[in-house]
């Protein structure tokens, strides 16, 4: 990493943003690794189970633009504090009320969407401290908070087995409160934060073709990461007969790969260019997920394919957000929300869609094939705008 990076920004804010994002993602994803014991206790079908784990993803997607608006109105730090308080209250309420019904879980999932919306506060809070040539690295480090999914996959099934899955909601409040204190005392707003704009100004970016391109590209990378992170515990359970703990361990390996690769993906995009990095990501994902759709080989082969695919998707997440500030620096708050919303919708469609496909066909193959085809379409779409973006942004102090 370039030594000037740490001198260019505010390290306590970057660390606070990472911690806030990390633990928010942990609870946003919490229902995913708990799906096996929950489904057994409530006798849920594969389709119902898919919607339980996908509801927080959709809620987070829809709330991200609102969080982006709030960031530009009251500041990223205050918006993040508000979001953390809501999430802690939701988890504590679910634990205290002993939620044990499908309707209650769906309601909790909707409230946990606020944790998914943390994306729209944590990334601007960190990135506004850094110049364009360090945007990919800063966004990658802050965005590596999606490693919280690893914590949930590793510990939630074991805690559920020891104390009951409902008590996991109460236990999750403890690290969240610690992160809230660190964030409150260490994070600072960047002096270069743009002034608030009208809602009409934010919506105006939707008239830009590039905004829709970024939304589609992120729907594939982050949507793939979050969708697979939520669906893989059920996949390993159904496909290979794993118990909840073993399925969680296999899933943890996959999501760790994607999470660890996000900051590296941002740094790689700073060096090679975001469009070049993304091209490789989409092509590799099409091949890897297509191979997984064959359902050939045992669990070790499936694990290798999904680890490799999640590595690529993590790199793609970092690459997209190396590019977004270069094109929409003045509208970064709302673009972070819109692009994040698209990523969440992609994750919801993948997680819920795999459950529907499993229910209808008895297997995951058709759903995986569809994702592989969409990855190939993203590769072709990026090839269509790559040259124009490089020419239009030639003056940017970063590689496109």
C-alpha cells in the first residue's frame, strides 16, 4: 500500500467506519446462517426459508437511498449513529419478545435492513477524507466491513446450538453496542463534505446512463456476494446433508474470501483500472458459477468453486467503488445509496430466487446457470462502455 495513503486521510474515522460496517453486516446477514435451525423449528419450506434470509437484503436495498439522502442532510456520522441505535433496538426487541413465527422473523428482517443501509453512511464517511487516487483503497478498506458476514457464519450456528437461535439476537447486541461507542467517539466528518442538495438534484442522476450502468454492475458483484452469502448455508445443507454448524463453516470460508478480497480489489483497481478489473471479474464468475451449476463432484469441489467465485465478486465490489467517486464525486452520497440499493436488490433476487428454484425444480442448477449468464451479459455490457469512460475521465487522477 502507498505510504502516502495513511497521511492523506483520517485513520480513526476509517477504522470506525470499518468497524461500524463490519458489525452492521454481521447482523444484516444473521438470519442466513440461522436458517437451518429456524427452518427446522418452524417447519419452513425451501421457498419460505429463502424469503426469510432474503428479506433483510431487500429491506437494506430499499433503505440505502434514504440513508444516502440522510447522509447528505445531517452528515454521515449522525446518520450512522441513528442507524446503529435502530438496529440494536430491533435485535433487543426480538430477543425480549421471543420472536418465533414466520411473520415475526420477516418483520425482524425488515428492521435489520437498516443495518444493510449502513453501507450508504460508512463509505462516504471514510472516502471523503481521501483524494481521487486513493479512493479505491479507502472505499475498499471501509467496504471490507462486509467481513461481518464471516463472523455471523462462524459463530451464529454454534451459539444457536448452545443457547437457542432466539438468544443469538440478544447476544448480538453486545458487540453492536461496543461498535456504537467507538464510532461515536472516534469518527469525524470530513471537512470536504459537500453541502446538502434538493431531492430533485439527487433524482437527477437517474437521467444519467452511467448511473444505471453502475447499478447493474454492482447488482451483479455485491448482489452475487450477499445473495450467495445468505443462500449457501441452505445450499450446503440441502446438497450435501451438512448440519447447520458444518454448513456455516463452509459458508464462512466462501464469504471470508469475498470480504478479504474487497480492499484488495480496490487497490488493484487503483493500479490497473476499475474497468479492466471488472472485466476479469465478470468473465471468471460466468465460468465458475457455470461450473458449479453442473452439480458435479463432491463438497470439496463445490467449496473451491464458490470460494473462487466469491474472491472475484469481492474484487468486483472494490472495483465498482473505485469508479463511482470518479464519475459522481459531487453526488457520492446519493450514488452510494442508489448503487448500494441495486446491489441489495440483486442479492435479494439471488437468495430468494435460488429458494424458489429449489422448491420448483428440486435443485439449484437452473438458478446458478441464470447467474452465470447474467455475469456474461455484464462482461459484454462493460466492454461497451469501457472505451468511452476512459476517454471521458482522462483528466481524473486515477486509473479508469
